[in-house]
């Protein structure tokens, strides 16, 4: 049950980031509140999601630069909005969320990409995030 709650929270974060692409001037917390308006989440997951979007947006430039390092013959701006934001979420979790095992992040992002992206999004997201994890994640994170 906790996993489904986390998945719904991640989906609300994705929706928030998607909206943020079109309204950079709006407060990210307000966009998140709108995204969770019709989603049943436990209060702790609502707070976790709020923290997630704030921290991700705060680190967005560093996250984007890192993703660009691992995109072969692509630029982040050329990716679909969904794939771009799933990569941002995955990179955020890999590098900034110490308590989420790498494999959980990879599996969750692939499943979300399959659901909301294109036919090839799952494989694409997995390839990029796997390379980021192997290259940039602290060794301790592989032991979780």
C-alpha cells in the first residue's frame, strides 16, 4: 500500500513539473496543491511531495546539466516534456533522496515513463538513469 501511495505522489509531482514547464512564474507549491486536489494521499506523502518539488526545482539547473552529460546526440530541450521531467525526478531521487534505493528509483521511473510517455520512454529513461546511477551515485546508495 505504501508503494502505491508513493507512486501516486510521484505522479502528482510529474503533473506539477509538467504544469511548471508552462507557468514558470507560478509558485511550485500552488501547482503541487492543484495537482493533488483530486488525488488521495496520506498527509505525510502530501508533505513529502511538496518537499520533493521544491527541492527538485531548486536544483533544476544542476540536475539538467547532469542529465545533458548523459544524453548521447540529444539535448534535454529536445526531449518530450514527460520524458524530460521523469529524468529530472529520477536524477533528483538518485542524487538527493538518500533513503530511496537506486533500484526502486529506476523501477518507479520506468513504470511512470511507460504509463505517461511514448512506447520507447521506459527503455530510454532506464538507460539514462542507469548510467547516471553507475557514474554519480554514492557507493552507499547501492547497498540500500
